[in-house]
């Protein structure tokens, strides 16, 4: 009964049928397995590239994407509005553009708001 050839119309075992089907369809099975492996490798590569780009875009400028970004504000500072910086001068400098060119930027004034009429007044005196 352990013989693999059927005698007297005995049903063949599951393993015998499986081996026979594998032998008949071996090239097709190998082609399908190769195609599935190739698609899986491409999908994994795409997932890695997308994840790397997402991490680089979400990282703060100074960290280079290697350190975890810290929260921008703690829970006590969320309800307060952001104060604009005081009026100050910016020194002349060079700026590198995205295409690699460098341009000269002349000095300018920035900060404060358009509502500030008393630029020279001391903030402590304005509060009293």
C-alpha cells in the first residue's frame, strides 16, 4: 500500500498528486514565483524611497533628517499667540539660490508690525 503506483483503482495520495502536478507545470510555477518576487522587490524599493523622502521633508532644516524632530510648542504655549520679533536691521549678505547661483542681498530692516508707531520708545515705558 505504500507503493506510489495505484493498484486496483486505489486513489493516489495527496502528495503523489502534488508531485505529479509540479512536474507537469514546473516552468509555469517558476515563472509565476519569479514574477511575484520581482513585483515584491519593486514594491519594497518604492516603499523605502517614499519613506526616506517623507522623513527628509519632515525633518527640520538644521538636523539633516538624522534626529527626531522635537514638538514645536509645549502644551502651555499652544494657547498663546506668537509675538512678532522686534524691529531690527539685517546685515548685507550673500544668498545661494536653488540653482546654485549666489546673489548679493543688501541690508534691510525687518520685524515689528505696521501698527508700531513708537519705534524709538522703550517697551517698559510704553506699558506704563
